[in-house]
């Protein structure tokens, strides 16, 4: 075979096989479950009436899922000794995830309309977008077509950022999964514009951390007194707690980031994240546009596609 033909075939094959996310598409379910978006939205619109945090809970779960073996629903599996599954749920970063019931409710609604079609990994990705838009954030077309894993990776949860990580560690964890350690890091951290955190995740900063505004530190000291209950919740965004907006970034400019990791994006001397925080504080449109792209980057982390994995009937168990 002439070498140029050979080259053409190799090129074609690499385009076809290359990039495991090449098969994700917003229209993936258009022939098999055309109402997928409205079904997921319907469940979330109902749920948010009783739980303003539902969007925050689901996007956090999507992030923790994608950080371990990619966006494959591995986070959702319960312990299952018979199938060798040691759940990712029983680890410090995941013990406080509260999205499992809402994922089950969405799955039930989807199974009623299109049984065996929509993956649990896609429920997390699509639910995140809808949760963000219900809180006043951007709307975007979510690439779909992920399949669910048949395994969990409990040890892999050490790759999920901890609120005690220093700035270098934070950047390393983003780089390790293939996310950008400046733009993606700053934009995705903006999800802390809604939702809550426990005293145990930030109380070590009270009265000791010089990058914490003294007045804010006093307020936090009242919410989380020394020796008090570490599970007490407070708002991640102290200015507009439940709205998806860019106030997270103005908080950082005012030394009112709640987590040490949040504040480090602005307060680390010479860091390349500082100018990005300033950009997003100055323009909510810039934040929203970048956030959408970074969410797509997050959702593209090593999805299972084609014949890999499965479509779980129950998000908590392999089929
Ligand atoms: C950059 C590193 C990150 C660290 C260290 C971190 C850490 C944390 C911690 C400690 C909490 C509080 C958990 C609790 O006390 O229950 C939290 C909550 C939350 N995180 Fe993150 N996070 C990070 C990035 C992200 C990203 C990238 C997203 C989404 C794109 C996200 C979304 C959320 C949301 C929405 C909540 C509130 C959840 C709720 O109200 O239940 N986080 N995060």
C-alpha cells in the first residue's frame, strides 16, 4: 500500500479512536430518551422546594466522582463484598456527600420513562448543570453518553482535594487528573458560591490565619466555638449563600474565603491564580463563561464509553 494511503488510514483511525471523550454529545439520548433533560429538571425543581442545597450537593458529588478514575459513577457504589466493591463513600472527603438520595430519585424517574438507558454518571453531570441554573447560574448543553463503572477505587479518593491542602498540593491534584491548575482550579472552586461547610473543615483558621479577615474570623468563632460540634454547618459564601454568582471571588478579595484552599487562590503571593480571581470578581459573565468550559473539562475526565462499563439499573450497585 502506498505510504500516503497508509498515513491517511492511520490518521483516520486515530481521529476515530482518539480522545475517549470523543463520543460524548449533548444529543446522545435524543433517540433513546429524548426527555432526559426535562425529567432530571422536573425531579430537581421539586426537590429544591424542600432543600435549597440540592444543586450544591449534586455538583459536589460530580466533582468527587470525576476526581477518582474519571466520571464513571464509581462514587455512587455501596460496599458489595460479593462483587469485590469497597465503597468510595466511607472516606473523609465523601462521608459528608449528601447527594445519594436525589440521585436515586432521578434514576427512578428515568427508569420509569426509559429503562436501562441513562447512566448514573450522566445523572451527576446533567444534575450539576440543572442545579447550577436553578440557583441563578449559567445554562449549558451537557455532553452526555458516559457509562457506569463496575468497580470502585477507595484508595483513589486520596486524590480529592482536602480543605487542609496547601496551594501546591491543590494545584498538583488538579494537574494529576488532567485539569488546568490555574483557570480550571479557580473557575471550578467558584462552585463554593453556594452550599455549606462544616466547622471541622475551617475552624483551625479562626484566630490564627492571617489571611482571614478579623471581623469574619470573630463571626466564625461564634458559629464554631472551640471544643464545639464540628458538624455545625455554615455558608461557603457569606454574602449570597444560596445564589450562584461571582460573590465568591469578591469574598476572596476581602479575605472572606471560608476554606483555607479558597483563600489560597487569592492570598498566595505571586500565584498565577490571583489575576484570575480578580477577573471573575470584576465580571460575572467572564466567570460564567469560564465556569461552563471548566465544567465540560471536568465532565470529560476519562468517561467510559462504547462497550465499556454498563448502564446501572440501580446507581448503588453494579448490574
Ligand atoms: C478546589 C478544591 C476543593 C476543596 C478543597 C473543596 C472542599 C470542600 C469542603 C471541605 C466542603 C465542605 C464539606 C462539608 O463540610 O460538608 C465543600 C463543599 C462543597 N464543595 Fe468543594 N472543594 C473543592 C472544590 C470543589 C469543586 C471543584 C466543586 C464543584 C465544581 C465543589 C463544590 C462544592 C459544593 C457545591 C459544596 C457544598 C455542598 C453542600 O452544601 O452539601 N468543590 N468543598
